[in-house]
C-alpha cells in the first residue's frame, strides 16, 4: 500500500498549466435523531483523513443548501465530503487505508442513514485551486451517454465555469447518478440559487434528475457552520 500511495502522490501535469486528478465525492444523510456532538465528530474525523499520504485535497462539512428542497427528490443529504487524488490508485489506497476504514466504521456507519458516492477523472488548474470558500457539487443522472452530452451540460447546470466535471466510474454507491460537476467560488453567497437549475433541467431531455449540494469549504467557515447547518 505504501508504494501505491507514493506513486499516487505524484501529480500528473499537462500542457497549459493543468493536471489530471480523480475527484471523489460522498453525500451523507445523517439520521435525524443523531446528537449534534456525533455529527461534529464525524466531520472532524473525516477531515483528519486529509493527512493520509496520497490525498491531494480533502474537505468534509455540513450541507448549507440542498436542491431539490423536497427530500424525496434530493435524498435529504445532510453532509458531504470532497477529496482529490492524482489517479485511481491513489483513491484506492485511501479507501483501503486502515484509518479511513476505522473512521467509516466508528463515526460514519453508526449515524448515516444513506450514502451516495461518485468518482470521476478530470483536468484542473495546476497547482490545485486554493482560497475558495464554497463548493457546489452536482450529481446528475443522464438518460444517454454521459460523455456524449458533457459539453452541453456543464455550463447550463452550474451557471458558472466549474472546477471540474466528468463521468462517474464507480457505479456501486452512485444510485444511478452517472455524471458529476464541481464548482468552486469565493463564498456561499456567490453561488446562484439552485432553483434556477429547474429551467435547465426541464429544457434538457437528456437529464433525468440531479442533486445540487452547496457547502462551505474554507477551513474556518466549514467548521463553524456545523452547529448552524440546515438539516
């Protein structure tokens, strides 16, 4: 595992200042009756995994806004984790690491009612973007070939040029969602109201459904927002 992790930590750069990475996104639905201290502990322990070798970036936090607002349509997810790796080997090493397995068993499974996870490959700005205070993660379920429709969807579904977008390559926990989009902005206030996506959804016959989740990704704001998160 050590050799795989060292390999995965090497960044694969390309021309024009970009690098190839793997995005890993997990939505968590925490049980409604869960005590606040257990929610805080889950987020704290997940964020501690950023120190594992091979992890280029990792941030977990409570959802500040979820769309559609109707939980039967959005899944009612309450928390999210986003992390990045140089390649699939790096993601695999992280997933199998004893520390990750321990956090999942001790802090996630006891309070998580549901989980949705997606992974995709992307090219992003090199070095990795910093200084962004908020993230928008969009999980899409496309009717036809996701790769074929990629170019038509990205700007329309985010309202802004995203940090990355790609076809999910891990269907096991994706609940049929096959395309992910990640947007980075300076603050949550800069994210457009996700209800504007309703027009895009209705006008695009390729989109069967989508989930939009916004959360604070800056260290200070993400941690201080835990107690005031909208569940």
